[in-house]
């Protein structure tokens, strides 16, 4: 119930200029992830086509595409999120979402 925060808004396809969408994530002001939708293994139209072959997609549905390099487990030693950390996510053409952790993850 406390994971995968989204919001405060999402945009529709017609609001995005192109398929070149930057995604950046900071933990306590340290840039941990920086990627782009063009780096996906499968492009967005292919994801939609593949998913909709098995289930019906409706307006408002969200497709989670995975995560770029830079997650805590990938560091040596691992650097997991902890209470007090602030996570800031910026998605080009969409906006910024910032959350402060209040309990151990």
C-alpha cells in the first residue's frame, strides 16, 4: 500500500511532444538514475501492442516499464533507501514527484 507512488498528475499521449522522454531520479540530492524512453528494450508502441494482445487497456491504465540502472542493489555495497531519505523523480514533459521516506523500506 505504500509503494509505487504516482502523481500528482499524469499526461495523455497527445500532451507529449515526442517519444524522447528523460527520466531522472535523485536520492538526497544525489543523481542516482538518468535515462530516456529511447533506452527501453522495447519501444512504447511495441509494449502497448504486446500488452493489449493479452488484456484490454483502458484510458487511465498505467504501464510500468521497469527501471534504469542506478538502483540501490546495484551499488557495492548496496545502498538501500532508509527512513529520512528524500527521493525526487523528474520525468520530462510530465513533472516532478518528491517523497520523503518516513519508515524503513
